[in-house]
């Protein structure tokens, strides 16, 4: 487990953009099964989360269509919440950072770590925006 003081600024990066932090399996299940669309960001301490994933997730919200709900879990910290989120992202293997879009509880779009590493935040955001345009109201 990472020390709270280490992950605090990384948590706040998404929380300050409106992402709800989820810490329990129940909270994850409730969020993902909520009516409409839910973006789940599996946050992490790695450099690609800081340079690519978090900026992409925030920038994607400038799109005209966006998810009804935006939530985040933190790998290496929120074990129960992360495990639950990953169980709902099957058949994709666990990875962090990662991002998943759910619609009415069904996984409709997934961005794995290998889609994040080495890619500019803008390209990742465009990928998310295309999914929002297809699945969000």
C-alpha cells in the first residue's frame, strides 16, 4: 500500500476535475450499474498516469457528449474497489492506469495501460471522446 501523503496529489488531480473517488466494492458496483454512462479511471502512481492518463481523462471531458458519471479507483491503495472494478472489466487483464466506459452496467469501451504508455494525452482523450460520441447522450 502506498502512503496516503504520496498519493494525495494524484488523487486530487482527478477529484478536482469532478471525479468521484470510490473506496469500496459496493461503491464501485453502484457507480457502474447506475443508469447511463460511467467512466471509470483506474489511477496509479506511475509516470504514464501522471503524463498521459489523468490529463487525457480530464481533457476528454471538454467533449460535447460526456459520461453521466465519472469515477476513479486507485491501484495499490483502494484494493477492494480496484478488484471489483477490474472484475467488471473482464475479459481485459488488470492494468493500471486504465479507463473503462460502462453504459447501464455494461462495459462498452476499454483503454488499457498499453494504449496509454507512450501516447500523448491528446490522442488518448480523442479515443475517449470517440467513445463518448458513440455511447453518451
